[in-house]
């Protein structure tokens, strides 16, 4: 007999919602999550577009409420990261979920069905100095690290919702925030743009890219080498830190060769969120979709859980 009815890989909004729905169906549910439940939503200072919370709610509080709700219906949380997924060739069938360190010493458990909700991670800028100064001025989470830059000058690279949201948050700590964007206009939603344009602490560097991140060897970020993509002119910008928001990469490396993925690595699903392998479903930011928001992740989680339940029946 399998250890669980449904194994949910990831505890972001999609995974937590799936756990809630599966638990309400009186199924035995395991949620595999190496970090704090809530995913990227938990690191968002304030979420203003999730229905039912006029005035907004902190991402951490929303994540904590979702986790508590899932636990109320019996979801069991396993503090580990999925490293492999395979069909169980034993008599009971289902799937084997590997976790912990890949290879020798890794652990595993079995489940009749699986919901992949592993989300995404930040895409690196890929310039010299980025790896060297990570944690020493290079960051991918303003909510996590913003307080370290009180009364200093920082840069944000990117022009989407995340970049502008985090730039606005950083103005609570830093004296000056430079938003560096390779285009001549932002991609963020209009409300965020209006707030950013009216914030005296924010300066925009349009049609500009980062060539390299520099600082003292063994020390911290001190400056950025920049290039204007239109004129080709190079310049230097003195900053104490740089926050990078240039896109996301799906957490699907452990699924390659097992599930069908698109060219970017996102899981492909049908309208019931079933993947290329029967009995395995996907929900949230990890799957191929046009809109990645907390509200769409929650919808995915509910549908994936109900599809998995019907599959078991």
C-alpha cells in the first residue's frame, strides 16, 4: 500500500490549495517543501490583488493562513526537496518520490498520485561579478535583504511587476533606488508604474543594461558598469547593492526525461492539469501558462487536487 494518496511537491499557493482540497476529500496528503511554506508569495511585502483582502495583506501572513488551513484538514508537511520522481514498478503501483540529497543517501516515499507545484526560481543576470558578490550586495529578494541597505544607494534590474514592487519597497530603507531597464518603458502594471514615477527616491535608467558588477575582492558591491543599448555609451554607477528581477526559471530539473516540458522547462498539461504521465498533475507557476499570480496558482491547486481525486476514484 502506498504511503500517501496524493504527494504535493511544493508548498506555494498552488500546493497549499491542493493540500486543502485533497484533505477535504479525506485523502492522505503529503506536502514536500524544503523552505518556508508560501513560496515566493511569502517573500512579497504586500499582496494587493488577491480577492477578499481590500487594502492588501502581507505575503507572509497570507502564506501562514494557507498553511494553517491545509494542516486543519490533515496535510502532512515533509521538510525536504524533491530530487526525483519515478513510476513505482511494485505491486501497489503509483509513484516513488525521491528527496534529500540526490544519489546515495537519498530517501523516498510512495504515493498513488502526484501534484507538481514546485514553482520557479529567480533567473540570474549572467554578468561578471554576479556570483562573486551574491550575498554581499547582490540579492534577488528586497523583502529579505532590504533592511541591510538602510540609508544607502541601490539598483534594481528589471521592468516587470516584481522589479517595480521591490523598488518601491526598497525606498523604505535606501536613500536612492535606481531602476535599470533595457527598454524605454516598464512592463509593470499601471498602478505600480504610477507609484514608482511619483516616488522621489526612484530614478530610472532607460535602455540600459548591466555589463558587470564590481567591488573590492572579498568585499561588497561598490559599482556597476553599464551600457546604453541605443548609443553604446558605457558608464559607471556607484551603488551599495543590486537587486535582480529579470525573469523566472521553473524548478523542473529533476523532472527532465520523466515529464513533457516545453522549451523553457515548464510542465505541459491538459485542461484538467494532468501531465504527460497519467496520475501526475501540475499546478501553479511551474506549468506552462500565460498568467502567474497568486490567484491563478490557487485556482490551479484546486483543479489539480480535484482532478487527482477523480483519478483515484
